[in-house]
DNA sequence: TCCCATTATGTTATAATTCTACATGATTTC
DNA sequence: GAAATCATGTAGAATTATAACATAATGGGA
């Protein structure tokens, strides 16, 4: 991952990063560009340009067109962070989980959503659903996603910005937390053990989760199957604090059984319950 | 040019117009589509779909991609608000103004940036400049933009989310304001009169501006020429509170003279100083 | 009503592009 | 200093796009 610096002589080739940045700069300035033009501009082969453009397209930083690329007005912050990749991982499962989570929401409720990618998926559905809701979050992205809904009121915790999750943590966020009390808090987690609870690697994020878990009437955990059976740095809450676990059909059945026996409500998204038929 | 209506029997082929409309509808709903999918969906040959897509692409209604087409307006994603349009208006001027504003920033400083589109432009430059800075803002977008810089610390005010500006206002934001004191506050404004000061139409946004103006050692106003000579609902601060005004070369000279005589520092971006030549 | 001009569509062949696999040189790591 | 990793380039295969032509359908006239 370390950037290569091969400064040889005469014309110093650009590093991968700066070359990709120049591609974006050029697109921003000109709107669109062909591969040929990029080859000349950057002094590399067609294949290298294509590979760069592929990387940037995967991050939605640009749009691939026929013989080249076109500027995308998706703001820069999204592709500079690892966030867009996190959103892309297991996207189908996350969407299905979010869909099931939506059914746990009633109009007029007050919700908390953390900054996880699964909650981002839920936020999109909430915005579409046009419920009258109050949504509290510490995620800048969720604030913006839900904010497009004219029927939802959005409140965001301030604080130190964490670029990894695009959310706010720290003293300011913690102070803001204690002013609220919500009906349902939706959270995801880095790792989850059915016998022990949910784990988090970032201490700052952990404290927000803990505070909001205490301040919610109902705590709903959204976890796709990849989270099961792992442990991480610190435990957020014990298993007893969790009211409902929403997961996908690929999760280990044994683990779900443990949860049910422990008294948790378990929702397997896309599993037994038939998906509602899409309104024709 | 007359649309053909060949309603024969059984399966009624769509007219050209309604077929193209369906292509756009499908793209708006799904984001992107392949030619194959369109063929099946519309029951026509590959070539017909391609011709339709060509027509629509010429109108910028969609973007042609490799095996299909993509919706052009970056759908389903972030702000469907007026924000992206606000950013686009007078973009060149805003970039130039931001460039000049950047020169007023020293490493190690603490800055405040409001949620204006000019400040968003500045935020991008700050992130690129890789200064060691602390940036306070009430804009979700600026938090994310500056947040990509590994050298900058970003603090965001929380509060009620305003989708028009993608920024936070209200009681929570006001409470957070009073905890800070910054070296320089950069703000823009809806309207600006050189004899009177800056104006704002939203009361909630106004209060944040007022509070942060009081809490900055230096207040820098970023205004493109279109803001001059207008008045709006409420005055944010009197002209005396403003230390520096950064504007573009199209601003009325008389107004700038008034400002200079009143003791303001006036920076005309892209004026006397030569732009750095673009690397060929 | 018939015929012709026009438009719309489908088919095929050809040209261009994109993707895949592999080979090479550079850089880092142990 | 050697192995592993990464970045890049080359060439051929697969896919896709374009162009040219053929056919079918419509709309006006005569």
C-alpha cells in the first residue's frame, strides 16, 4: 500500500495517487476526457489509465463512458475515505436487513441511527418511506440522507469528525447524547458474539453507542452474517441490553438459537417471512 | 416527426416517445441499466435501444456507459436539494475566491467555516493543502471535505439539520458555538451592502453566524459579485465587524472603494495577481 | 385505393473498444 | 540480497459499438 516513489531522472513519473488525482482534476476542469487524452497527459499506457479509471469509477469518483470517463458530481469526501467501500461490502445483505428493520419503525417515533453502513441503508429507506419521524444520528451521511425527506426531522450530534465512519464522536458528541431519549436505537457493530454482546474497536465510537444504548427504550442490532463469531477490542453492551437482532439468512443458525433462548427477538431478513410484493 | 401509433393487437408496441420515457424511468429507479435489460424490458432489438439511448444521451438525459446507460443526475444518492445547484452557480468565481482565501490561512490556526458553497470550495483547498489546522464548521459537507485531510482536525457543531444548506443550526448548535474561539471565521452571505453589512434570510443560520462572528479574532467575508447590492431579511453583522472581504473581479469597484475607505481589507481574487499558469 | 416518400426497426458485417492473462521491471520486506 | 508484492506494459481474445443495408410500417397525396 505504500506509495511508490520512483524518481528516476528527466521526467519523473507520478505516483499512483497523484496520477489518479490528476485524472480527477482534469475531469473536474474539462467535464470529460478520453483514454487517449489521458495517455498523453500522464505519459502512461492505455492499460494503466484504464486501471486508474476503474479504481475511481468503483468509488463513484467518476463515471466511465465509452472511450473515456466523465466527471461525476458525487462529492469528493465519499471516495477519499474507505467509507464507500464499506458501503459496497455485502451491500445486498445490508439492504435486506435494512428492509426488515424498516418494519420495526412506526410513524411519529424518535429513532437513533449510528454511523454504520447498514444504518445508512436504513436511512435511505426511511427517507423514501416519508414517515413523520425524528431521527437522531452522529453520522453526517445519515443526516444528509434522511434530510431529503420533507417529513422527517433530523438532529445530529456534533463533535470530532471521524473520517473512517463519517460520524461525530468525542466530548461534544457525548454531551449532546445525554439530552435525548429515543424510542428505538438502531446500531451495527464491528463484531458480535451471541453469548457476550457487541464489540467495537474505536473507543470514541464505543462511548457514543453505550450512551445511546442507555437512552433508548429499545435497542435493535443490525448485523450481517460476516459479523458473527468475532470479537474486537471492547464490548459495547452486554447481550442483555439488546432487544432485537436483525440479520440475514446466511447467519449461523446455532447462534440465532442462542439469541432466541436468551430472550432476544431475532429477525432473519429475507428468510421465512415473504418479502412484500413490490407495488405494481 | 409524428409519433407512430401502431397498436395492432396482443402486445402493443410502445411509441418511440413512451419507450424513451420508460428508459429514463428505469434509469431513475435503478441508476443504471444494460442494453440487454432494456431489450427485454421493452421488447425491441438491441439496435433500437441503442438508437434511443443515443438520442437521450445527446440531450444529456443520460450517460452512455459500456454495455448500457447510466442516469446522469447522480440519483438516489445524496442531496436532491438545491445544494448541488448552489455549488454549481458561479463555480469558477467561487473557486478563485477560495483560492485567495486560502492565502489568508496559516498552519496551526483554528478556523471556522460556515455552510456556504464558497466555503465548501475553500474546504476542498484546505484538505488539499495538508495544513495542520483545526477546522470548526456547522456544515456536514465541509466536515467531510476537510475530514479527508490527515493533517486537519475537524469539529462540527451538531443540531437541527437544514437540508437547504446541509448544515446544522438550532439550540444545540448555538450551545456548541459558545465553547469555541477561533483565529479566523470564513463566512459567506445571501446579500451584502458595503455600507451596512451582511444579510441572511434564515434566522437559525443567522444566529450561528452571529455567535461565531463574535467568537473569532478575524472575520473574513467571501462574496462573489452577485451578492453585492442586495438586502435580505436580517442583518448578521454590521460592516464594522468584518475585517476582510474577498471577492472576484466582477464586483462593482465603487463598492470596493467604500469598503477600503471604511477600513476593511479588500482582496480581489484573480485580479492583480497573476494566476499560476496551468502545467501544459 | 394504390403508390411513394418517410420513418422506424431489425439484421448483418465490420470496426473499435474493453477485458484477460501473462511477462517485466520496480519497490519493499525480511 | 532474495523473495514477495506491486505497478506497468504487451498482446490476443472477447465483447461492444458503428455502419450499411434490408424490411416493415405509416402518412400523404394522386
